[in-house]
């Protein structure tokens, strides 16, 4: 389900959904839960997760510069520290906002 509206309100990303629901995800949570391989690691064919070095997050790591739509299924945030490889499906975004 694609949100009807997405906007940053203070330190949260707010989403309004077609069913009338709303969800709020803190920008810090959004960044810490980034699903990209650099942040979460990659799984090989044997099911082993391979991670790079720990990413040192700084205050600018939680400052959202912009987000762009990815197809009809998600968004890709760009952060003030230059990170911009995570793609959040709308389903995942809604789960983050409604734990």
C-alpha cells in the first residue's frame, strides 16, 4: 500500500495511508534500520551473513536531506552524511511506524 502523503515533521517521517492510518518513524530509527547491504550485511547462497566494518553514525547521519520514490513500492532516503543506498518498501516503512 502506497502512502497518500509522506513528510518530515520534526525528527519523524510521517506517513498517511489510504486506509486512514498514520504512522511516524523517527529519523534515527529509519537510519538505524536501513535495509541496505552496507548497513545490514549480505546473505550468501549458504545463508551466511557477511558484514563490513561497523558504520560510525554521527549527528548528520540522522538528518534526512531528501527521499525519492522507487518505482511504486518504496522510497530511497538520502542522509546528510552522504548515505543513500537504502530502499525502504512501503510495507517495511509501515511496519517501522507501527511496531
